[in-house]
């Protein structure tokens, strides 16, 4: 690294304009099975609740992924020769500290590119990391990875990281499109690192989304509070109960909210009135679970080759390293 740090923050056009939110909510709530995008979990309270979830005893993914990164980061860095780390959905870069540390230890850390929808976390981690690693260049991008990936700066020997099992929140067609977009950004010397939650015992899977403290239930209901705040809706979150189950046919956990009694909800900002029957369910998130072979097939469909697949000691979570098919 050079001795002078450089910070660049690039802001894409905001995606959560009121009209865009309203259109998305109208589309989801007028389907046969009502549905809301999981990104609306995340206001300040939602982010705090999710942070609390990652520390729960039942919720293994964060601990397992961190275990793999702490153990395997030097090996991954050495094998990829990465000079730049591009993190999609970076947050505060908590998941990638082990990679940054390994790159710095190997003397190859030149630039970090955090990509996140929240400008405050991009700016905060840029300031913190340039203090921690003098000479580090940070090029932050504030945008939506479903729309703004082309704003990622060009570079060489980049390691693209998409961690936390977030890939599983996309439906299969969305995953295929996302992986294809990332592949188009990659050069011959670049690599992709993806965190994937693995198929396992149903009881263990379902316990991770039905914690005994009820934190996940509150997180799930927070989507209703976000709509109340942003679209002048009158949801009563207490009138919905949290539901999470493993759908074996689709190999995913599905989170829903179930109406406790018939009710009508008005969403002024979307010019919409929605009726719920007693017991009717609203889908709020999927979280797909993978096998190594399934990951390899999906990468292959995007023109990527699975180079390595690392798991934690219990085989609960996997980190896939991929490159372009030559």
C-alpha cells in the first residue's frame, strides 16, 4: 500500500423513492400469495434487530461463516492473489475483516470497494479502515446490487465477496441474473467469494428462524412498521404472528406473517386497501439452502467455475471461491 489513504464515495440514484416503494408494495400485496421484499425489514430498528439475531444461540450462519473466514482467509488470499476486495452488501465490513487482515499481512491490500445501499455505513467503514490500514484506497459505492453493479470501479486481481448467505434471499431466476451480472464485471484475474448456507437437519434449520427469545419474530414484523412509516400504512404489527418453515421442495426457509383475525389495512402512500382473511399469510423472505453440487451448477450457469469450497467444522455453512471459465 502507499502511505497516503484515499477515500472516494460514489452515490447512485436512490432506489427507494416513495413512488418506487409504492409500486413494489402494490405489486406484492395484490398477488395470490401476498409478498413483500425483504429489503424493507431494514430501517434503523430492523438493522439493530438483525445484529441481535446474528448473536443468538440458534442462529449459526454468522458464527460458521466467521469461523471459515478466520481459518481460511490467508489461504484464500494466497490462492487468489487478490489486491482489491469488492464487498457487495458490505455493511460495516464486519464479515470481511479477516480477508482485509490477510491481504494486509500478505502485502497485497491496495483497495477496498464497499458496496451498500446505506451511505452512513459506507462512509463510516471507509473512515475506520483507512485509519486501520494507512495508505488503503477506499472507493465506496452507495447503491442497490440489483441495479447498480456497473458502478463498481474497474481493477485488477479483485476478490468480489457476497457473504452472509445473502445469495439465498434471491429466487433462482434472480440468482442466475445476479451471478451473470457479476461474471460480466470480472476479469481473468478476478475471483468471486460467496457465502452459502447448506442443507441440513430440518429442526436445526427451522430453529435458526424461530429463536426462543422471539427476536426473529420482531424482525419479521418490522417490515410492517417500515411500511407504516414510509407509506402511511396502518398495519398493526401485533395482529400478525411470525411463521418460518423449511420448504423441502424448493430447498429454502420461508418466512411469513400470519394474520390473527380478519382485517383490512389501508396504505395511503400506495393508494391501496388490502384485506386479510383470518390466518392468511404474507411472505416476507426466502432463504435458500444449498449443497456443494448445487452451488457449482449455479456458478456454471453464469460462466463461472467453482475453484474451492470451504466449510466450517460442522459442515453447516460453505464459502465458494469461483473464477471465470476460460
